[in-house]
C-alpha cells in the first residue's frame, strides 16, 4: 500500500529542478438548458461563484477549494455560436489529496466527483445552464492502456514505446543562461529518469492551446514545446505513462503548475521521420543521377575533342 500511495499521491522529483505534482482535473463545459440565443457573453465571475457555492453547499461533496483552482472562460464570438452550442468552458483542479490513501481510492473519488457534478443546473441572470463534466483523456491511464493494448493486438502488432508530451513550458527544458528554447540535452537528461531512451524529438508547439484561447488573441510563439520520447523498453514506456497521467509539472522556485497533455504514439513518429528522410535522400540521389545523365553527352562531346586519338603527338628534341 505504501508503494501505491507513493506513486499516486506524492510529488515525484525528476531532473533539472522539476517535479510531477498529483492532482485531480476535470473538464467543464457549460450549455444552455434550452436552445438559447445570447445577445451578450455570460458573466464569468458569476458563473464561477455559482459553481463554487454548489460545491461547498452540496452534502455529497462538501468541497472547499480556492477560486484560482476553478477556471471558466466564456465564448465571446456570439455571432459564430449556434443556439445549442456551449456558452463557456473551463477546468476544475484539486490539489489537496491528503484525505485519500491509495491510487484506487483516488480514482474512485475522482470518478464519483465527476458523476455528481455532471448535469447540474446553474441559474444565472434568469437563464438556466447545464454543466457537462469529463475526465481529460490524458488523465485516464487505464483507458489509454486499454487503447494501446487493443491497437497493439489488432493493428500494429507491436508494443508501443513512445510517449508524446504537449504543453510543457519551453523555458523549463532550456539550458539556463544560454537560450529560452528547449534543449535536446536537458530534455534527454530529464526523461532518462524513466529509462533508457532510443529516440528523442523536441520542437516548439505553437498550436497548443489555440482552441482553448481562440478569444484571447495570438499566443506567444515558442511558449510551449512538444516532446516525443521513444524508450528502449516497453516497461519504461508503461511506467512513464503511468506517472505522467494525472499530474502537473512544477519548477523549483516557481508557483506555476503547468498542465500538459500526455499521449502515446500510434502513428510511428520516428519510423515516419526516417522514411521521410530516406525519401528526401532518394530524391536528392535521383536528381543528381538525372543531372549526371543530362550532363553526360556534353561531357562526352567535350572529352572526345581532347581524347588521345585526337591529340597531335608532341615532338621532342633529343640530344646525344
């Protein structure tokens, strides 16, 4: 039991001053109870207060949480919204899990919390709204494991070995006082915590968060990075996925806890990369061969004029 508690309910320190902090996260979507045409965006603060009051007053939940752990973002583009589209979305995060003892209890409590909140009705300024609640896909380790086992058994015929991580702050994976861009060396050191690495790819991830922040303007380029890690052993991949699910990343000395999305590679990222590289090399080789063939007659004509058969013999004076 102590091992299970250590894995699921305690922060896990990794390299470079980073730690993986356990938490419960739920995705929230707010819909009108009946098809509704809004003339102005809803009040985010009032919606947030109504939900917090429900969580605190509910006898089955009795959940007290800081306001900053509940985020609600309204949809501002009313002209593009259809009558039955959601009017707001957000996330609920719970960091204090000290009342839970094991991973199994954590999962049971999280699922029960999601069921109790899902479908509740909120009254706001005379209009009624329904709340839809779901566990993020990247937080549900057991569902992802079931997916990759089915994929391995019926499609790929091979065990997965590659983790994909999106939405991690680039500066946390950069070399201090050298660059703000993520470093391959630093990233390799960090993920070697989980096992031996076969392949690694690190790149800026400017597309991350665009859907959730479509109303807030352009995101800063290079803010997030995408990390693809291929492990040598399936067991290391499995353990890394288990630890990364249901956690947020925190940097030593920073209050920021960064949410990320973790998934497994089902498309053969590195195999495709090698194939694309090989195709490029083949294209270059083909173009070079075509160029050589097109130049060959010209070289042949040029060389024929200077071949030994056409060269006049030189005469040397020999002195005795």
